């Protein structure tokens, strides 16, 4: 992921951060932050279907992710 801020609606995934730094925030329907997770090398994150997220990436973030529903 490139540096900057991005909004997304998740499709459900597990991810592991390989390098660099950022923050992912899970948002409520009204835009308020429900959860916040710092991202750095070794971070393991589970995102569920339908979550609205805001990614704030400081440096280009390298991650590997898996969507168990993809075939």
C-alpha cells in the first residue's frame, strides 16, 4: 500500500505486515472510530466482511493477506 490515506469496505481478510508503518481504523456508519490498530512489521490483523476502514500509511506498507472466501 502506498503512503497516504485510503478508505475501504473490507471483504474479509487476514493480513500480516512485512515492513513499514501505518494505522488502520474501523469506522462506524456515522464515521466515528470503533477500533484502531497500529501496523508495523509482524502485526497480524483480521478484518471482517463489510467493515468500513480508513488506512493511514506513513511509508509504503508491505503486507501479505489471505481471503478465506477466495477460491
